[in-house]
C-alpha cells in the first residue's frame, strides 16, 4: 500500500463518527465482560462458617458438617466464653435457614452445626435411613431404621469434633429437626433426653410406623417420672388431610403435646404451637426462630 493511500484511509477513519461508535462498542463490551467475570468469580458466602468432612467409623461413611460461629465468638472479651450449640439434621436446607435466622445480632448467640447427608448417596435415601429409629417394611422405596447408629455417630464423633475444636457449653446443646428430623428429635428425647438440653421440633412426623412414637412414650412413662428437657414444638395449621397432607400432622402434634402434659413429668418444660397460615414447607423457619427465642429467654 502506498503511503498516501494509508494516510488517506486513516484520515477517513479518524474523521468518521464510525470510529467513535466503534470505540464505544469496545468499551461497553469490556464492561459487560468484566461484570460477567466478577459475577462468576464471586459467590455469596455465610460469614464465620466452614465445611468440615467427618469420616465416621461408626457408620463407615463420610458426612459434611456445616459450622457457623457467632460474630461475637472472636471478640477478645469473649476469648474464654463457651457457647451453646444448635445441632441440625438435613443440613443442606436447615443450616441455611438457621444462618439466616441468626444473622440478626440479638439472635446470633449459638454455634450452628448442620449435619449433611452421607457422601455418594441420594439425600432423601440418606435421611430416611438415618432419621428413622425402627424398620418399617411399608417403606419399600427406602431403607429405614438407622437412627440408633446415626445417633451414636452424633454422640461419639460429631460431639467430640465440635467440643474439641470450639468453645462449647456442653450443658446447652440444642437439637432441632423438621419433619422426619422432628420425629427423630422426639425419639432422642424419649431415649437419651440427657444428650440435649433443648429440643425444637417442627412439623414432626409422629405418624411414622403407625404412630410408633406413642408406644415409645408409653414405655418411657412406665419407668420414669422425670423428663429433664426444654421442648418447643411447632406445626403448621395447614398440615391437615383437608389441606392435602397424607397424614394429619396437627392431630399428631396435639396428641403428643397433650400426652406429655398428662404425665406431669418432673423437670419438663413444654411449649407448643400450631401456627396459623403455615404449611409443612414454611414451618421450620418459624419454629426455629420461636424456639431460639424461647431458649434465649431461659438463659437469662
């Protein structure tokens, strides 16, 4: 190309509005690409939290623990303070809810431990096995009856890890669960109540194996006059047959609460509520929030 031709082309480009538009387009593309890279490179994270994998010798499986400590945990003036621990089943769901509930400073007073599902297993398969205390042959799609081993895993391995690595008040353990997790907590209450100081049961599946939990409570009552625990139970008012539930959760809730009261167990502090407007999917955040408020008031 001749020098004169090159200069002529450059002159035309730089004098044209097309060049300005071209630069503007490049600039806009750079901004878009930068924003996309920023969005892909940054994910929302829960403050003061971590994930730890526990290889259980009791179960022969690996489980993830989702752990969050209160923001006050790291303050110099609290370096010797020991904290209550809130233990949760169904960790992938319940941990996120609990982290949100405790985001407000007045609620951020416990260490949260969410227990996930067994590695390499479908979450529903893992939870049904681990959260059911006896075998129910009618559950043909899932294995049931693994709660005894699962509780041993919690007691012998999870407690040990948490209490070795965190400043924990072992007399202020809380167990909370939703649905099968709630009935699991009810089972623990009636088999080893001393493991936890407080039980927060939301929409507990007390109907499991033809209301087997009521047989267990009757056996407990025959041998015990005391049940040392704080129990807060919440079920949604919409959890009825009329509202599409396969089991009447409200009826089970009322029956269990009335039965516990009728025993006049020494040292049992029971509060329960059927929440208007709440269904099976919305009860856990409500029940956990209210249960923690009740727990905090007991500590004052």
